[in-house]
C-alpha cells in the first residue's frame, strides 16, 4: 500500500498519523525456515540486509508478514547514504557494513500474525493491535515499533521537526483495509526554501538547451559544495536561460563537493555538466536534507539578483538533528520494554 502527496494533514476523526521514515520500504515474510525481505518494487533485499533477515529468521513463529521501513541510524540522524551503500555486489562488503552500521526494521503494519492469521482485509485499527501484540512478544534491537498518534496537533509537531531524520508524516484511515498497490495513505512533507548559487548546469538529453540547474552552498571555509539540482524550469524560459548560462561557463564551478559522474541509470549526455562562474542565485523549495544534500529535486521559485552568492551558506539547511520522536522509536530502552 502506497501514499499520495497532499499539502496538509487531514482533519477530523478516524485518522492515524505516523512518522514518514527516511529509509527503504520493506515487506518481511517468514514461512517456516524461509525468510524474504522485499522492496516496494518487489525486488529482494535480504542479501543486502543480512542482519535484518537473521532477526526475522530467529523469530519463534512459523509464519508472519510485516510491513515497515529499513533504517540505518548514524550519529544524530538517519543515513540514507548508508542504506544505499548496502546495494553493493560484494558480499564481504555487505557483511562488513552490516556489523559497522546495522540496520533496523521500523514496523508499522502487520499483514499476517501467528495469533490473528490473515489481516490484509481487516481494518488498520485491528492490524495495529495485532502488530503491537506481536511486538510486545518479539521486540529486539533490530525490530522496532513505529510510533503513532490520533492527535493532529501531535502529528503537526512531528512535521515541524521533519528534515534530517524524518521525511514527513503519513496519515491513514483506521477503518480501512490494507490496499496493495493503491495510494490509499496520505503523505505530508515539510517544505522549506533556500537561496542557492547556480554552480553549473546540464543540457537536456535531446537538445542543446538547459535541462537542470546544479545548486551550491558555501561552507565556513568558503568552499562551494554541490547540494542538489532543480529541473523545474518553464519551457518558454529555457532558450533565453541557456544563452545566459552559456555566457557564464567557466571552471571549476564547484570548489568543494562536485556533481558525481554517471550512474547506471544515466546516459553519457545526462552525466555531463557545465561549470559556471558563481554569479547567479536562485531561491528553491525543498522537502528533505540528508548528508548536506537535498534528497530530492527542488522546485525553482525565483531568481535572487538582490542576494550576493557568498551569502548562500550551509547555515540555511540547519543541523541534521534527531527529533524526540526518533529518539524514542530507536532507543534501547524502548526496544527492551
């Protein structure tokens, strides 16, 4: 079951709110001695998270199906980069990382429990009761229970703390069944703005016209670091903007962290980028920061000719803090209760 984006938390009775965790969605299946971890797209994950697969295999039950999020806490926040590092072909590397940065499975739904049996067609309130009963019997360092609230004000406070460790808030109807493949949940994200230096750009894949702007922010040492991109440029503005950008092409563009090379999904053309003199400042809207980078593409709002590039600093992003709700959900005390 998936979620669709909405701009605000729903009001009225019958809603359940949960943190939207910054991790990999994961369905965990146990049938006898067989264990499967499955991504949202149906791909197997057990090979990449052997410590979680082992925790599921060790459960003293014959059958269970759980829905949750794979997370890796690192320092004061959750690390999406540490999750991505697991998707590595070398088994020895995966084993090493599973010990150094062990993952957690944050549980928020139960589709089959030993006591209640099949729960997919049962309402969320009953599935949650089954999940809490299962967790009370089988909580561990690896398996955690996602908090919930029925109070919109509490959920709003979670949303206000979203950023470094939380990706937003999920709203679910307590009287609805589990709906596989449907966007039957609601997700709300905290949207913020930042003024960024345009340190480079990429051409569109099929024409010599700007496709995306590469964004940068200065650190305390005066280095300009690549922090993300925006491709939300109106088609009518692209020809003139391309001319403007081409007149500013000049290496190095970024003096700190620079845009990476091609990935397995990118073409040679899409991986190339043009460095710019740091003269243009754009205000963009973003929803989430991790590792001093925007996790997703940003929305272009406006140009800021009144803003000096050197004023565009990392301080705008704030600290990647772990909100109290994350502390509670990940604490050893909670796991041992």
